[in-house]
C-alpha cells in the first residue's frame, strides 16, 4: 500500500490527502503528514517533503506529478488508467509543470491559507 506524505501545515494539501480515500477515487493508500514521520529513517528530508508531495510505494519514492500519478494508480477504476497515462513521456512533462504551478499557488486554492505558501526561490 502506498504511503502518501503530505504537508499538514497546508489546508489544501490536507484536504487533498483526505480526498484520495473518498469513494470517487478510493485509493488504496495511507496518507500521513510528513511532520509526523521519521523522515531520516525513510531517507527523506523536511526540506524535500515541504517542497513536493512524496509517495513511497513498491520500494520507490515518487514526487510531484509522479506522486499524483502513483496515487491515481492505487485508486478504483478508471483512475489507474489515468495514472498510467500521466507517466507517459510527453504527458509526464506536462504533469510535472502543472504540479509545480499548483504547488506554487496552493495558498490560493480551496482549503489553502497563507501558511500554505511556499518560499520563493
């Protein structure tokens, strides 16, 4: 079962993590805040987890758009098909750009607050 590590300080991220197990997606995954985990034991850092969604599954670590695709692949039909499509070359590039745009603007999205804003480079 995939382990989804989300930012509990962000309302948008918390709402999104809860949504993945709701009936419409029904992902067979477990969502936990990265703040509640021993990240060093998982080979991760706070900085990396704060900058993008992480999913640990099948001995691999998926981040950003690839993490979203992995969660979709754990969902009920037809979501696994979409999750697989999102990993195809060309689409994967678009998915990563879209993920970055959402992540940079998550404080403006439903459930988002000022605490969701990511530091600008």
